[in-house]
């Protein structure tokens, strides 16, 4: 909810391109850095798009964690504060790290938030809503989900017992 409020706040007139350009100019002036207007505008645009990627990627991550925490609580695994899988059988542990429905819900929530944000910006005279921003925000959410999957798969590989060699199996039998 806090992340959604931050996104809504950043969607206001206070964070329009003109306003953030002035903030950036003042920030650089504090360090005695002077840039040409074209360079300042380009830097402002790049920083704003980086903000989109970071903000919506983080939102996607938070939505995934919310889905996973809800699943853990419903499954009777109440240690929702941690990603550790110690103490669980390997088959059960995999269910607690990553599931495609969680990723899809997180990605859908990210896309819906991006659409609502851009539609809201169209109603503000100093802002412009852009479908390119919706695409950028959704792609940021997708990248976040891919990173979550990668880390979960890596954690599962680390937790899996090492494969037995042919020699080990014949010795035990």
C-alpha cells in the first residue's frame, strides 16, 4: 500500500518533468555543476525513466512477496518473514519459494497500476500519460519476476542434495 501511495504521489503535478528538471538543476547547482539545457533535459528524462523501472520493479517484487506470504499462511507455514527453506522437505520447500500464479498476479498488478497511473496523469494538465510508460513499467515488473525466479531456482539448486555417483550407489547396495 505504501508503494502504491508513493506511485500516486509521483503521478502528481509536483513530479512533472518541468518540476523534476528544476529539482535536478538545483541539486546540480549545489555541487557547482552547470549543464546545458539540452543535457539537463536528457539527464532528467533518463532519471525519470530509471525511476519508472526501479519503482515498478520494486512494486512487482512486493506484490510477489504478498502472494507468497498469503500462500504460506494458508498452507500453515507461518514464518512468512523469511525466505529460508531450512527444516522443510525439499518437495515442500520448492512450493514456498516460487509459483507461477504468484508471478502472474504480481505482473498483472504491476500492469494495472501502470495503466491507472498513466490514465491519472492524462487528467493533469502538466503531465502526459503514455502507453510507452505502461510498457516500460510492465517490462520492469517482468524483469523483477525473472530475477525472483532466478534467485529461487538458484536457492533450490543449493538446497538439493548432491547427485549420487555410480560408485556410491554400488557401495551402498
